[in-house]
């Protein structure tokens, strides 16, 4: 049931928590949560969002043309002309967004979440078996959107702790914070919760790695659906059908955005010559290459390839870089 915002006036500011079927749940700055529809035509200072999230001015576009409203968007609400209901009248400029290519081979952009401060990428050590090239893709998407990232490695109760660190230590060496957790054994959850404070985090990763279970443990009463792992295909069933933003519990400042488990992770609008900037351990060496435009593939006196040969840059991570570079160059 909708509760009118405490101040009860037009132009109420809020943030989108979730949306289904044309109804969007919005949390106002006063702390109320209401349902709102999307106004048919919105006056926006934008003819289309730029890649940096900034807006162009003096444009009015229909909702069908322009509205790619996303969880995390800051909005202004006004009373509906029908009275008693609320409508989203304006979307405020985004300061950041996590975007990927539209799934299913689409050529457009899919905004996963708006106004994000960090991306938290969650994988499991087993059940489902981790595909680290997919983790590399997630990290590249975060880097390509200029968003800091951290990694959660869940279900560490299923394998030896040393083996978990061996598999994922390469990401610590690359400079990413890595949390080793077991929701079942309640290991590492306090550190994860602390990392969410005072910011907006989006948590993503493949299906079945335990995102909803972890958030249920951190957010008592969240009641997120948890699905079993299909033994026949070793993949999690989708349990989250749309992004959902949760306020941190116990009055803490911050939000966590839960996202559907992703089976494909497409790069979007990343120039091939920018890919090396999306691997921190490679980015740190590019200035030492002989050529400023070095692709780190076959050029002479390449500092990156020398580091791979010396074992200071992971051969597996470098292989991911090579594969992604080929994919981007082919287009």
C-alpha cells in the first residue's frame, strides 16, 4: 500500500528501488516507499544519455523513445492527475551506470543499474564450477564503466581454503579486494557487509553462486528467492527476475542492488585500444612498452609480455585479455 511522502508536496525526490509491469517502487528522501507510474512524456534535459552519464539539455522525448529507467535512478515524483497516485515526472542526471550489451546478441546497451559506487562480483568455488574468463569479463565491464570492483568468492566450505586462494589469488595480485565467504557456515559475511556501507553497491555474477542467500543473511527479512542448482547442467536457476535495490539494515547508510544472474556478459562500446586499461596489472605496465600504441600481442619490447614470461602477470589473465581483444577487434 502506498504511503504519501511525509512532506506531501509536488517535486518529491526519491530513488528507484525496483520496477515491474510499469509500476516502479521509489524510496523518497524522507524514507517513505511508494509505488509510482511513469509519466507518458517527461521533460528531460537530455536527448540521450552520454556514456559518462551526463545529460544534454532542452529536450522533450516520449517515454517510449527515451525511458530506459533503471534501478538506482534518482527521480522526482509528482501527484498523478487522477489524484491519490504518484507519477515519475523527471529522471535526474546519472553520475554513473553499470552497462553491458543487450543480451541475446542485441546491439544496444542494457543499463544494469544507475548511480553505482562499486561493483561486487560474486562467484562460487564450486556448484556451479567457476569460469574465470567470465569473471574477467565482469571486471572489464566494471573497469570500462569507470567503477571500482571487488570480488566475493562464495561456498568456500566446499573445497580446501588453500585451493580457493590458489584459484582466486590472481585477482588479489591484480589489486582487487577479494572476500572469501560461506553463507552456509556464516564465514566472511561481516566483512562483506562492512564493504557495503556508505555507498551504492551493485552485486552481480552468474546464477547459482549464492547472491540471494548472501543478501538474505545480510538483510534479515529481505526474503529474496533462492533457487537450487541443477545437477544436470551445473548452472543455477534464475531466481532474481529484475534488479532490486535494498537499503542497508539497522539504519546504516547505503544501498545494495541485487541483479539477476547472468548467463552471458557482453562488452558494450569499448574501443579495442582501451582494453588494456581494464586490466589493472596490464595498465600498470603499458608505459614501459616500447610503442605507445602497443597491443601487447606481437610487438617487440612489450613490457606486458615480458611480465607474463616472468610470471609477474598471470598467464590466464593475459589469455583473457588476448581473447577479449580479438573479440573487440572483430566487432
